[in-house]
């Protein structure tokens, strides 16, 4: 079933995602599920129903938003957050609470990680105020519940669960001392009223969202973030989200692998006139860590390496796939996912297996998961483009190929 194009357009207006993110098959699956739950028999009648019901549009959006996150994801931004707050922000703000925004906050792992990082750095709890905002009420309900399974801890440092969580029959319950520092609310970064009542923030986390917007909505989102960030604040984005449009309002902070930015308006006049791409020029330096870190700082976050150690299940799966033994490769991938949690390469290999078995729908799902975790996964983007092309989605295929070309260029520049 191909949904009416008007539905994709309504979703585009509601979410700001570009056509590559709103693929026809993904929209089709979501529409079929909602039609069944609403008792609508055909797409045309469902379109009429959708136009008349803002609540139903919200439910359809829920079907398309698939959060995938974990505590201390990518690690480095939280280390940079600790340094910025303890070595720069605290001296300039000896009394007031630090205000931090996490958007989208998904199921809560990111904003809660920020709170734990700040507590570990020695900031008093009463000086931490975090807003977590997401378009998905389902994700927000999970965030407020604050009970997490094993996959949510795959990037965290040892001892996190014992220090901040209580084991329950349903999972690990986050301590109230952390939960009460975060206020969750439903919101859309592109909504007209998003910034009206929020005030300004010292720190904003907006990671792995901008890559899904088209150019116009990406610029619109960045203008909102620029208004919300205080002059000496820091914005953290995803590793694949540095783009010319970002540089219209922000300049990179010299903090390796943190993907942190400050407002251009916070730079001295000389820095704003001709920002240089030379190392260290036209950038604000993140304060250096002292040679002897303060004892109150906890061990740094342990980030899971992208390259699997020799001999593990994923490495075996890659060798099996290279030999054409795809069913065996799938078994190894599933074993790896059970033991290690989400992995872009494991999802990519599973996509190959399903594609070889003529299971295009599941292949597309696994390739999509690989790209979600690693937006510049060139091979997965190419496979998604081929699948879209085979299904007659010409525009989606073209956009995916463009993304793949950009990913390949970034790979060549490294």
C-alpha cells in the first residue's frame, strides 16, 4: 500500500524531516498500523480522518519516531561538559543554577547522563536544572518512569548502576536525586512557541536531530537554538552535524570529539570578522584540564570502541559475510547484539542478510538502524538507496545517494 503523498507532506510539516528520513515504506508501515487501530479501511478515508484530528497526527508521528539511545552515549561531550562547568562556568556564576536543555531527550538517558556527569564533577544538586524535551509522548513516559534495561548502559563507565540506580524486577530504577533535576515536556523544536517560555540555557544538547531536517528546517532549528543559548553557553551537536549552515551562528569550540560550539556573538570582534580554519584560530578554547584532576572528578566515561576486538562475534560475522555464508553471519550478528548492544556494523550485516533473502522490508529496517547509529555509514546509505530505487522511490533514492556521496567525501578527508 502506497500512502497518499499528502500524508508525507503533513508529516514533513509536523516534524521537519526530509524525504530521505520519511521514506515511503516507513510511512506506509506507520499508516497501515494506525489505520488498523482507527478502524479506517483505505488510505483516502484515513487521510480525511487525519486532517480532522490533531491527536491522530500525533499518534502517527509516534509510529515514526524510534528512539535509540543509551547513557553517556559517545562519552566525550559529557567530559567536555564537566570541564566547561567546573573550570569556566562556575567561576562566572557563583550562585545561580546551571540551566541545560536536552532536545530531543528521547527516553531520558541523555539528560540524566548530564545530571550524573555534573554531580560527579562536584556541582551541588540544587545548582542543576535540566529540561528534557521530545516530540514523542511515549518516549517521555519512559523517561519519567526512569527504569532502564541492559542496553541503556552499554556506553557507561563501570559502577554507574550501583551508584545511581536500584535494581528492580522490571529493570534499573534511577535514584530520585537524579530524576528530580530533570523536567520533561513535550515539544517540537520547529514549533512556533518552542522558545517563548523557556528562557535561556548555559548548555544545550541537540544531537542526531539536525541531520534529519531538510536545509530550510535545519536553518530554522539552528536559529531557535542560537536564541536559546546564553552568550557564553555551549551547544553540543552530533558528530555528523557540522555543516556550513551551523557556522552561520556558531563557531567550533576546541574540544576534541565533543562536537561543541559557542555563539559567534560571544567572540571578540576580531574573531567574528574573519574566522580562520587554521588550528586554534577563530575558535574558543575549551579550558584545559589541570595536570592533576581534582579528586572529586569520577573516572572518565568509557566509550565503546567502534572497532571490535579481534575474535569477537562481529568480526566473525564479517568474515562469514565476506565468504557468502550469510545465515551464519546473521547468527553471529545477533549474538553480538545480545552481548554488546546496538552496533551499526551488526545492523548493516543483518541488512545484507535480509536483502539477499529478498526480505526488503526488514533489510531496509536494519540498514536504517545502521544509519541512525552512524549517520555517515556509506555502505548502509548505498544499500538504502538501492532498495528505494527498486521500490520506485526515485526522489528518496536520489537523496540517499547524495548523503552517501557526502559520507564518502568525509571519509576521504579524514
